[in-house]
C-alpha cells in the first residue's frame, strides 16, 4: 500500500472523529444552555413573595392596557375603512 493513501485515509478518519466529538460537545452545551435558560425563566416567574393583591392589580392593569390597545386598533381600522 502506498503511504500517501494510508495517510489520506487516516486524515479522513481523524476528521470524522473530531467532527463527531465537536458535534457531541455542542449538543451537550446546547442542552445545558437550554436547561439554564428554563431554570432562570421559571425562577423569574416565581412570585410567591408578592402579596395576592399586588398580583391581582398587575393582572387588572394588563387587562386594561390590552382592552385599550384593542379599542385604538379598532378605531384606526374603522378610520382606514372610511377613507378607503
């Protein structure tokens, strides 16, 4: 066998092994990042330390803002319809 042919095969085998290693390492890293993000997100949504009244008031404010936004959007749509 020719030494150049053997070296060429060895290079390809090493390249495939390195690619597999990098792929596995990248996969594990991605899973850890996702897990950390989910844990941080779950922790930030934990509101057990806030009183119930505060939480209800926040929800009420959000609902009011949402309703106002819908009304403004409906008015804009109505004006566009009248002009067009």
